[in-house]
C-alpha cells in the first residue's frame, strides 16, 4: 500500500498528540484546556491575519467531526462513561 503524504502527516500528528496528552494528563481540565488554547493561539499567530478566522473555523470544525470517533474509543477503553455517547 502506498502511504500518502497526508497519511504520513496524520500518523506523525497522532504520535505528537499522544505525547502531548501524556504530558498534560495529570493536570486539571482547566489547565488542559488552557494549554490547548495557547497551542491554538500559537498556531493562529503564524497564519496571515486575513486567513485566521477561516483557519480557526476549519480547525474547530475538524475537532467537532473527530469528537464522535474519539469518544467511542474512550468509551471502549473505559476512559469515558457509556452514557456520554447518547449525550453528544
């Protein structure tokens, strides 16, 4: 199977996310959220001002699309209560 550049980037991103998640796992949800917001702000600061709103909206839209898949995995792994799947 030929690995596309996108698939390679996704694999690298997933590995980076796992490292970051492990780093902040023991922090409170407030600190975790603040760290994610600061990371997003750093990313957006590197985007041309005219494109920031579109990039931010694209990233939030992508996050919204990923939530169901990630939630199902968390429920399967016992990291989230099953009733959350019915509440999303």
